C-alpha cells in the first residue's frame, strides 16, 4: 500500500502560526465592523432615522426608463425599533442576555434560539437583523467574560461556569 508524502518539517508550527494570524485578522475585522456600525448608528441618529430615502440610479438616460431614474426606497426598520419580549423589555441587550443565561445555566443555545427567546417570533428579515444585533452583543459579552461560546460549535453560547 502506498503512503502519502510526509509534510515538510515544521509544517504544523507554520500552520499553527497561520491559524493564529487568521484568528487575529477575524477579530480585527469584527471590531472594525462593529465600530463602523456604531458610526452608522450615530449618523442615522443625526439624520433622525428617516423612514424613506431617495436614491438615484445612475446611467445614461436612454438606458433607464422614467420609473428607474429616481425612486423612493423604504429603509428597513432599525433593530432598535423591534421590541424585546415583555420580560426583557426596557433592558439593554447585555442585561437581557445576562437574564436569559441566568435562566438557562446548563444549556448550550444557538444565536437563533437566543434571538427568538429575546424577541419572539419575527419574520425572516427581522430575525436575521436581530440575530446580527444579538451576535454582536454576545461577542462583546463573551470578551467581557459574561458568558462563553461552546468550543467547536459556531454560534452556540452558554452561561459562564463558576470557578470552584
């Protein structure tokens, strides 16, 4: 039976360093995306979160009929406009998540389950929007040591186990 060639000497160390580099790169981009979203939130607040925006589709007028030259587009409702369920209403996302994890101390839960627990049944577009907001809050809370992600499972979190 033939055997595949052995990896070059030091390959595992190189791959480990490369994996660490990509973990740091992902963290950097997550932080940059959150900072950009925060800035966007400030801009939207300054604009008063207008519900209707006017957009112009550019191109030679002969290629666009009148209906495509200028149109109004409804902006999607902001995550802050979707209320949490009554037991979490009035709480920040972080406090709502603390309360949620306090009530589910030994259970590993996905972002989808957490989003539904906080906001109830939403349509698909709202669920996706709120899931993204919950994901950011989970990421911040995980980095603050409030809860932890489940090793080997993407998007699954659990209450932080007390050290004994």
